[in-house]
């Protein structure tokens, strides 16, 4: 079944979904800090709740917009389409990124207000140092590889659970805490909490995330090929018609959170989500 969704409605889904993500991340951090003075306990709670919330948001908004909720995911989707896979067009990508950034800021402000804090207060937690930027590169590259890899082997239905699990793990195994989302990073600068990031630290983190997105694409291409064109060539070389059903590992499948259809006004195929529900 295919959802035919206008670009404004898809943009609204990205805005609301990203706002929801920031409410979950910041709100769970504030609640955890409120209930326990132990930073480790607070981080366990924050990572657990963030993973659950992210998985639910992807499942809920995926059939509408693809549930990118992250400019890096959108940009890698745009690049995948340019190289023969399935993804968003340039106009869609621009609209998505604006919606995601606005949603992230709105979600951060809402979370602060919900806990009786002054909305719009900038974070004071400085996050600098080369080791943190390396952590952001690794965190973002891994996220892109999970999404691209599952898409290219025909397992897009597993993406909601896999992305949630990856983020929960990356919060712990990366030095940066795995922000891995430029819009989310900007939003978190509006929360002076342990999940926040000082505005002065934004340029380094965002640059590291973009570099991680490129690295993730390179790794995905190295491991799985470049998408639809590779799948078509592999089938042709095996003597099969180009209209034949793709083989595992060479499938022309969505190259990101199950992709948005090429034409404006047509949303992504819902079928990829049926196995995840």
C-alpha cells in the first residue's frame, strides 16, 4: 500500500516528529536528573527512553515522510537518489532540513517549559576537543551505515528497531554521547541540561556529523554497492532480465529510512513498515 502525501504534509511530519524526538531526549534527561543525582543512572534512563521514543517515532511517521528526523539522513537520501537509488529530491531535502531544524528547536523549548524551566535558555555545557569530534564522526557514520545497509539488502522493515538500538548503544560507546543529528544538536543548544550543548560547540559538532554522513555513505557503497544501478548490473551479468526480482544484497530498495517517492505529492511505500509493526 502506498501513501500519497503532499510535500507540506510530509514537512509537517518531519517537523512534528523531530520536535517529538527532542521532547523525548531532553525531557527524559531532565526527569532522570530530577530523580537521581547519579549521572550514570541518569544516562541509562536517558538512553533507554530515547531509543524507545525514536523507534516509535520512526514507525509512526515513516509511512508519511520516511521519518528522517535528521538532516544527515535526508542528505544521504538525496545523494542516494542522485546515484541511482531511491530517495528525496533536492527541493524535498531543503524543505525537510528546514522543518527538522524548526521542529528540534520547538521540541527543546517545549521540553524545558514542560519541566517548569525558562524556555529558550541557551545551554552552557561546552563540548569541545578533538576526541569528541571523532566520536561524532563515528556515531553518525554508523547511523548512516545501519540505514543504508539495511535498505540495500532489502531489510528496510528492520530500520526502526535497528536505528533505535544503534542510538542506545552509541550513546554509551562514543565519547561524544552520539548526538549524530545536526538539527537535534541545534535544538539541544536551547536546553541548559546535561543533554545540552553550548552554542559555541555547534560548528564543530555539526561539521563532524556531516563528515560522518559522508563516511557512512562511503562505507555503504564499499560494502553493499551504490544501490539500484549496481543491482541492475548484477542481474544483467547473471543473465537475468532487468525486470527480474532483485536478489538479496543487490536489491534496488530504499536507500534510507524507507525512501520518499521521487515525485512531489507521493509519499513512501508503507510496505517496508509492515514487518516492523
